[in-house]
């Protein structure tokens, strides 16, 4: 006989864990894609984002992402790795040494 309540608990926790890890990782990627703040000119207009590019000029400047965005991205990546490691710890009985 199948214990449906236990099945639903395992299914729900697995679904929640997967959504949690994917959301943390994608939020970290979003933080890494945060652009630099735009500078306002004296007349109130915004500075252009950079020099105009053509098809042959594909060099990318690494200046601009705010420090808070980088730190937040690394925190999100660290939490997602921690969640995966806790899941592995819970699955593998050999690791339950106490």
C-alpha cells in the first residue's frame, strides 16, 4: 500500500527545493548582468552608454557593475551551492555519521 501523504511531502519538498535553487541561481545571474548607473549631464540629459559599436569592434569594458550587485550575485550563488550540498547530504545515508 502506498503512503500518499509521504509521497506528497516528498514531491512538494523536491519541487520547492528545485524552484528555490533555480531561482537563487537565476537571481545571481541577473545581479551579474546589472549595468552601471548612467551619469547625468549638467543639462539633465543622460550620458550615452558608451561608444557606438560596429560589427568588427566587440571588445567589452569591464567597468561599471556596482559592487553591491557583484556581492549579491556571489551570495546567491553561494546559497544555491549550499542548498545543493544540503540536499546531497540528506540523500546519501553514508554522510549521516552522527
